[in-house]
């Protein structure tokens, strides 16, 4: 028996059953099966044009100058520490911005061996300057189309949106900041993305559940903005204020059911409060997970944390119990000392027999308070007997 008539019969049966499966008429099914299949799309040529110009002004000749510029000498040190996985603490801000810069360096094969000791130092041929500056430049370039779309979401005309995009495109300070390994373009990008995403959510049809993906993106962008620089906290508070006003107006709308109001408010709390807080903590979790080797800032942390780092106090405490017992090697730190805490410290030096002013001394070994890591900070617990 030939299989061809059988296959054609089964295919015709499926075509006849489609109206029973799908909520469409046979005429619509026939129209969908007609060839050629056409797809219609709308393209904003102005948006494309400003995006291309922005990419050209930010990414063109990105490796010039091939020397350390301004605060690259500051952020580059942190990038090198990330590449070597050496623990550090930057008291000027959270770690996400440094991690993004380190990601660009990692993609370019940077090994962290360049010494960032002065502004104007030439990058060696082994360092990909383009990759070091790529992510800040890309974020700076994306700020221009974001401003264009944000202006449209605010209800202004396309001409106004073009004017706003051109102002950002031609702003010399923003161009310069975007072309170097700095954090400002990252901060501005995440702030603009947060507000654009929230306005996109707010302006979408209220019955569309897919619009909550924009609300979630807004919360993630807020967490990223604060994670790059604490300055992003002010924009985050502004967005929370706008969301609070919209929620207050929603509560007073008699046309919306109580259940719908409750669900929408809960979604806003989750996306704009819970998610940003969890992500902000998550940035630090990644930071501490990646940097697992002893570094220059260990003394700022507890002894237990220092002992968890490779190559640090772990070399001394390896194999010892966590509880303090006879034979344990411990450090004693004064938490009341100012401006920084210090450790009980002893070294091979004795107090003089007599001071210059004639006052006598015990001439015993010196025991002091020392604010830095040192082998003389360690004490051994011995049995009194």
C-alpha cells in the first residue's frame, strides 16, 4: 500500500480539525496557510539614526589615548585585584561598578599585572585598552536612545524626543566620561533604564500582565544603579516617590476592584522594594565569593573572615579548631580604639631602663596596640601549668 494517499488523508483530517482546536474560522485557517507569509514591522528611523551616531561617538577610536587617564588609575587598581582575586574594600561605593569594569577586562584577557601607579602611564601592548573601556562606552552610547524613548513615554512628541537625544548625544562631558574606564556612564545608564522601564509599565494597558516584566526590569535597574554608586540612591528614592503617587491614585479609583488594587500594590512592593534589596545584597555576595585571597584590606575585617582567605591567616590557623583551646593561636583586637580598631601587638623591643627625662621604666618587652596585620599580633594560648 502506498503511503502518499495515507499521509495526504491524515493532513486533510488535521486541517479539518483545526477549527475545533483553535478559536479561528476555516476561512482564517485557509488565509494563514496561503503563501507567501508576510510580516509587517515598524521601524523608527530617527531612533536608529541617533543610536548609530551615539555608538560612533562613544566607541570610535576607543583605544585612544593608550595611556592611563584621570580616575582610571584609581579604578584600574581594583580591576587588577579582581583579576588576581585578591580581597579589597572600596569605602567610596558598592562593588557592582568595579565588577562590570573587571568583566570588560576579563573579556579582553587582562591578567591584572599592569601597575596603575600614575596618570599618564602608557598601557603595554599586552593590555587590551579597548576592552577595558568597552562596557562604560557601550552604556554611555545606549543612554542616547534611552533618553529618546524616555521622552516619548513622558508623552512628548517625536521632535521633542529627538531634541533631548541630540542634547545628550553632543554633550562633551558625557562623551568624555563614556570613553574611559569610569563609573559615571554606568550609573546614568541604569538610572535612565529604571525610569524608562517604570514609565513603560505605567503607560501599558492595565489588563496586560506582560507589563509587569517592565516593572521587574525597573527594580533590577534601580538595584544596579545603587550597586554602581551610592549616588543612584537619590534616583531610586525619586522613582519610589513616583510609584507611591501612582499607587495612591490607584487606591482612590472606584472603578478598580479591591482585589486588583491589592495585587498591583503587592507587585510594586515586590519589584521595587524586595527585588532591589535582595539584588543589592547579591552584588556583595558575588564580590566576596570571587575575592577569596588575602589582600591589603584584610585588617578591616574580622579575624574569622581573614582566616577564610587563601594565603592570609588561614596559613596560621589551618588545622586548628574553631573554638579557643590550649595551643590555639589567636589575635586580640580592641573595638574601642579610634579611629580604627587595633590588635594587641608584641615585638622584640624592650622599654628603656630610664627615659630621657629621668623617669624609670620596667625594661620589659613592649606590648602595644597596632592597627595593621603583622605576625607579632598573634598570641598562643598556653596551659598555666
